[in-house]
């Protein structure tokens, strides 16, 4: 029972860190999809004196990726109802040119202002409307959610790492006599710590398998039947087999940090 308890005291904090890492990976993939949707759904309005091509807009700012010309005839048909055809032509001739500009990425609001400033520097451009109010609200909310998640994962990782180190200290004292004998015979630090590494690596592999299984089940079995739209739409982002390598590498790194933190915390093996 004590054996199981000792290993659980190592496995559970390590799983907490690995869950945090995997949640972060899933969140990044999901938000990348969300950012792409926001980027594709956003456009700014440009009003020009003369017609402009995409290349001319891109020469002013590299973040302009698409240009859609708004038909002026449809605008005239709305504002000139009941007006003679000759008057409609005069209105059409007097109208400036309108374009919807798409961006190549989801930018900070300061990036939008720079685009606006760059475009308005051109004498041919009369006005740029960025619809900054709605964009700013969405961007701030999105950035706040990302920040909160990162802070929470970071805090959880630090607390869990301390618990792992504490358990490693328990294992160190459990094998103290064996490590003392090896130190007396001049065994190098890596060899003396081998017993800690072996126990910890086994638990690290076990923790990686458990966390991978949880997300594997979530992706292939639970998500499709959950009825949660965001889970169904982003099912592919919930888990990737490459994540196993990331989790295993992270757990091994945590083990190495924990072992050497414990070993170097004292100047030698206590008598």
C-alpha cells in the first residue's frame, strides 16, 4: 500500500503538468482555427478616388492579403431611387471607389492602426474604416482568455513540480544507504542517482500513457457524441499522435530537473 502511495504521489503531480501541457497544445490548435475564422471574417473598408489593384494596397502595407471591389452600381441603385437615368450616371461618376480589404493574420489593434496610417498616407485613398470598436472588443476578450489559461497552467505546473521534488526527496532518503556506499567507492553522480532515475522514468512513461489515453478517448469516442459544437468542429485538434512525443519528452525533462534538484540540494550524502 505504501509502495502504491509513493508512486501515486509522483504520478499524480506529473500527470497534472502533462495535462496542462496537453491542454495548452489543444488550446493553441483550437484558437489557431478560431483566429483563422476571425481573420477571414474581418475586413476593413477603403474609399479611394481612383481604382486601385491589390498590388498597390500591398505596396502600402504587407498585411493586406485580399481586395474585394464593392460595386458602385448597387450603391447608386439604393440612393438614387426615383431619379432619372442621367442623374444616376452623374451620381455614379461622382462616387469614389469602395473596397473590402482582407488581412493575412489576426493582428493586435495597434497593427490595425498602423495599416490605417500607412494606407491613409496615400493621396489616392480618401478614408479607411477599420471598425476598430467591435474588433478591439473581440481581440481583448480573446487575449484575456489566452492569458488566464497560460497563468493557470504555469501556476499548476510550479505547484506540481514542487510536489514531484518533495517525493523525489523521499525516494532519495529511502535509498540513502545505497547511495552512500556508491559515493564512498567514488561512483559518479549520474551512477549514484541511477536508482532515482529508474523509478522516476518508469512513472514518467506511465503518466504519459495515462494522459495520452485520456485525450485519445476524448478525441475518438467522447467528442463526437458530446453534442458540444466546439468539440465536434475541432475534433482533429483534440489530440495528435505527435503529442505523445511532446508529453514523453516533457516528463523526462521534469524527471531530470527533479532528480538533480534533489541531488544538488545537499553538498553530499548525509551521514
